[in-house]
C-alpha cells in the first residue's frame, strides 16, 4: 500500500536455492560412494556423463521433444476444457448439480485406469495418449476454475451488464483477469502433474519419448540411464517454469503493484 | 423512459409498492428517502439490472449508470476503463478524462487514483457511453465536503453540455437541489413515491 517499493534484489531466495541443490548433490555423492554399487546408485558424474552423451547423439532432443509435444498438447486440451467447464459450473447452479457427480468420479478414477481404457478403446496411438493425459487433468482444472468463478465480483458483473458489454469483451476484460490467479495456479499444478502422467502413457504404449526410454532402461536395470533421462527432463520443465510461466504471471499481476 | 411498477419483493418481504416514474432527455429527477427504503433497488430496476419484479419498463433510451462505488476494472488503466466498457476509442476516452480533470492520469490504474479521482473516472465512463439518461446511485457519498461540491458542479456542467436526463438516488435533498433535480420522496412500507 504505502510508498517505498522493495529494493530490486536480483532474485530473492537464489542463494538458499542453489545451496540446497548443492547439499542434495553432496548427499547423493556420499551415498553413492558409501554404497559403492554403481548398478543401483551411480555417482552424479556418471549420470552427468550419460546426459552429455545422450545430448551429443541427438537422442535426448528427439525423445524429449516427443514428450514435450505430448505435454503441450494435453496441457492445452486440459486447460481449455477445464476452463470452459469450470466457468460453466461456477456460473450455473444447474450445470454444477448435473456435472458434479461426473466430476467427482473422474477425479477419483486412477490415472492408470484412464490410460489403459483410452488405449483399449481408441487404440495405441497419439490421440489416445494425449486424451488419456488430458482426461486425468481436466477435473483438477475444472474444480480450481469453478471455485474462482464463484468468487467473481458481482459489482463488476453489474457494471458490465449496465454498459451492455459484449460477451467476448466481458470474458476478456472482466472475467478472465479475475480468474488469472486461479488459471496460473492450475497451470502450475497442471504442468508438473501432466508430465508425470505423460511418462506413464509413453511407458505403456508409445515407441518414443522419455517414458519409452525409461521402459527400455528398466528392462535392463540401467539406473544411470533412468536417472539421466529423468534429470534431463526435470531440467527442461524447470526451465519452462522459469522462462515462460513466471514472467507471464508477473505480467498478469502488474496492476496489483502500486507505483507512486 | 417510463416505469410502471406494481410490486417488488425480496422473498416474502415486499420492498416497493405501486409507483409510476417517467423521465426523458433533459429532465432531472431525484429519488430521496432514508437508507434501506429501496431507492437503490428502484434504480437497479430502471437500469435493467433487476428484472425480477411485477410491472412494466418501457423506453429505448441509452442508459449509463454511476454506481455507489466507482466499480472500475482494477487491471485496466484509466483510458481502458472508459474505452472497454463503453466501446469508445482511446482518443474519445482521453477527451472525457480531460473533461473531468483527469488529464495526465491516463495510464494510471484505479489503485493509483484517490477515491475522488476514481469517482470522476466513473463519471467520465458514464458520459462516454453517450447516455440519454444517466442513472446515479449515491455518487457523492463518502466524499469530503469540498470534493463532493466539485463533483456536483462537474456533474451539473456535463449534464447541461450533453443534454442527458438524470435519475439521482440520494438521501441528501441538498444534492438534488444543487443539480436542479425535481425531488421525489420514497417512503412507507412497502415504499411508494410520496407527493409533497
């Protein structure tokens, strides 16, 4: 509220964050040296060397790219469907009463069941894979957007109606800005949930992608390979969070800041 | 526009009784009465925001509403707050900002404006909609004396210049007098318009 803006510290929490990662690496190194069983727990530098090799051969980029494509496709589908359903259920009590039981059932069906059923009903193809992941995520987005919709400000609604704002303008300028924190939260929670499920989908029924690679390495008990793939992809997802999601969130929240 | 109201109830409680009200371009009305009597309810019916009543509302005039609170879009700047709801272009919005004395504040967000400035922005938005009749719900409440007086003078000037009609809801007869609005008293239970 009042005057002085916070000093422009470069990145609050940067130092503890880096130190915490270094501490985890140290524990990993100690554990791998003490157990001395590289098949079960390889040293960090072995995993790093494997990541380098995968990156050099191009194998990493192709498979991570396929996984990323599935993540983006199912994420877009889940956000679009979840937002539409959430808005509808938050606005209309009738829709909420009719759709809520289905929503609760879908929330509680195990991800694995949805995946298996999609593969059996649709076939072992890309559509089934993307749909299975999206179906796991849609109910979560729906619930979060529905709660946000219920908290929409009635006075702004009145204003929009009094000025006869068109539905599209109302959605874009009145409703969506109010939902932005809920959309950001569900996107953040969604992206991490989705890439974990994408790996399961690939593990079960695709012939490329990080999940497929882990499937192969699992059959040969290659722990170094499993860790290399997993860590490489975690790094990619973290980069997306830092480079795309956070700046977008900051921009969407610009109006909350008080300038002098 | 004219309203012929038979009854308006919230649940089992009837708030407004039979009453008739007509206002045209250039005409100014003030609806006076103690708080809680149903003045705001009557204004919401006139504005078309409440359709759950018995009676008839006629008229194709363009309306604009100034609410009790400024009711601005916090995530849009001053120009956006005029241009987006009314559909006017940015140049017109700037012009209206200048007319209410907010020149230089075009890029500010509502939170960066004082309450008095926010109310003037809401007034500019209402006039930018080009209304035939302006509906105002206690727009001068919670302003200090000086600011309220300036707001009143500004509203009077803009009404005269644009030729718009006015329905003002207020508890303060002095505001009605300052705007030269014909006072109508709302009283009784259920409330009706009382002659005086």
